[in-house]
C-alpha cells in the first residue's frame, strides 16, 4: 500500500497534494510552520520540524511512509539534505518536485552570486533603493549595507523589529503578476533587485519587470544539493507513484 509524505511549503506542493487527494492516494503533507496561515489543500497535515534527518527517518518508520516527495522551495536546502539522508537510512524512494531555475536572457542585467553574502557584497556603496525579494529569514546580513532604502515583500507582517534601519514592508502572498511588480517597482523608485533563483511562474514577474526597466538584478544561485531523482511536473510524481505501486513497492 502506498503512503506518501509530501515535504511542502510551495504552490507546487499544494497542487501535488490536491492531485493525490483526487487520485485517492494515501498521503501526509508536512509544513515547516513558517507562515501564519498556510495555503489550503486537501490532505492530512502535520506542522513543524522533524528533528533533523534522524527525526525524519523515525517519522517515516512510525507512519509507515512508502514514498517521500520533496516539494520544498529550491532554497530549503537543509530539509532537502535531510530527506536524502533519511530516505537512504530507511530505504524509502525519494523524488524531488522542483521547478527549473530561471535562465538569463540577452536583455537581462544579472549579477550572479553564490549566496546571500555575495548578494550583500554586490550591492553598491552609494545609497540606493533596493527590492529585497528574499524572504524574512535572510534579511540580517543586509544590515551591513544600512545606507540603502529596502523594500521587502513578506507573506506575514513582521512580528518583531526588522534588522534593517530603512525598510518598507509590503505584506502580500504570490503569485504576482507583471503589472503588480511593475507598480511596486515604479512607486518605490526601485534601482536594484535582489532575488533568489526560485524558478517557476509564481515569482517570476519581478524578474520580467526588472528586465523591462533595465534594472540590475543580483541573482542568488541555488544551493548545492546531493543527487536525487527530480521531476518538474505534478503529473510526473503521480506517474512515479503509480509505477512503483505496480512493482509492488
Ligand atoms: N513558497 C515559497 O516561496 C517558499 C520560500 C521559502 C521557503 N518555503 C518553505 O518554507 C519551509 C522552510 O524553508 P527553509 O528555507 O527554512 O528550509 P530549510 O532551511 O531547508 O529547513 C530548516 C528546517 O526547517 C524544517 N523544515 C523545513 N521544511 C519543512 C517541511 N516541509 N516540513 C517539516 N519541517 C520542515 C526542518 O527542521 P528539522 O531539521 O527539525 O526537521 C529543516 O531542517 C520549507 O518547507 C519551504 O518549502 C517556501
């Protein structure tokens, strides 16, 4: 009997959850618990960390999980590494559902950097107006460049003081349209965009808007992850589960 675990927190994970419910495949959806009101879907849900790779391996055994689908955000590297480790330890098949990264076009002005520290270093020294589209957890390093006026877009209103002296917070949840992001950038006079290479359509509008306005984009590359099988479409996950079920896994 198939019993899948979805490591979620993304729109793709929610689309997968709904597809598994429709197909009447037994599954549990796991959230880290970062956002106050997670997006709705139709699967049984658990919330919170597992306690590292060993905790996830225990969960897999206790809940008799037969398949794990890592549908976390491409930058949720710790969770993805733990999934690889826990699935190896429990001999559980693992598949990543992950969007391809965005590719730069001839019209883009990208400065590609390896990580957040690289993004901070790539910002200019002269005060400017920066759209920091990177999520709440990674703001602190930008305090090293306090001269900039930062625009942040966060899913939840920040509960505590932000580490940046000059930050304008927009509370909003994607997907965002090109028109949304044109307006956001124009009304705030944005001169620089800092983004993570998330891929997919839901967060791409800011990259398209920056290209239209000829703005430089500091693009943070995805973290390195161990090799694991990977697909980009929900339908491919269903095919993988069906194939394994036919083999009696
Ligand atoms: N939709 C988006 O745009 C977006 C953007 C960023 C992040 N996210 C989601 O937010 C979550 C946290 O991101 P992150 O960058 O903090 O991840 P991370 O650094 O890889 O994870 C840190 C720890 O959080 C726990 N965790 C992460 N994802 C979990 C999940 N789905 N279920 C249970 N525990 C989870 C794990 O704790 P333990 O070690 O205790 O198990 C993990 O070691 C991820 O699930 C990710 O998919 C979504």
